[in-house]
């Protein structure tokens, strides 16, 4: 299966089921993976920071760096490819605290809070997540099956499954 790599501050949407979307080395960044099993459309965003107002000129050059500008563009892209909001599965990964000592910046936690608020405003539930902690993750979404996986630095792998009853509670 061919991989489509989603870089840091990047987004990809795809309608070919023989592909998988993958992003590497999620620390405090967050990957937002969306999937419509009927249309076989998938998308993934790897954003770095919660709010574009931190640097509007940079956000204009690369809106995928920020949750508030990247998530809406991800959703627009998958809807253009035939995904429907009511069928969309949403999963999240990343948002780790990569500093050994507590940091007042808490970028991972702020990223997570921002993306949850944006998805809530869009009327979308989070169906599975692996966020927080202090480890880097690599994640991939198999577009044929809709299965979403992560791998840590020690090469442990685990599927981020879909909750059966809707939204995953905020941590």
C-alpha cells in the first residue's frame, strides 16, 4: 500500500482507497484524521500551534500550521472529495508534553483544547484519540479499512479504535 506523507504543518486529503495517510514524530503537535467509510475519503492534518493570531502572516503563508485555520481547510477538502459530515469519523493523536519539567507554554494541552473546541463548533464528535503523555508518535490511517494506528519511539504499535457510543470525553 502506498503511503501519502503528511508533513509538519501540512494537510492531505485523498479519495483513493489503496493509500494510507501517515505523519511522523508527533510531539506536542496534533494529527487530526478524518474518514468517511461510504465515500472512502480520508484526510489528515498535522498542526503545530493552536491559534493563527500568534503570527497572522505565517498563518497566511501556511494555514496548516494552526488548528484554527487548518481544521476548517481539512474539512473543506474532504467534503469536496465526497465525504459527508454525518458519516465522518474523527480521530486525534499527539498533544504530548515533550519537556522534562512542566512548562508554562503547555503547547500539547493547548493544541488539544483548541482542536476539541473547533470540532465541537463544527458539530463533529471525536470517535477515538491517543493524546497527552510525553512520547512522540507516528500515526497512519489505512484508507481502505478506516483503521487508525500509532507507533511510539520504542516501535510499539496500537490501534486507535472507534468508540461505540460517540464522543470521547475530554481529558
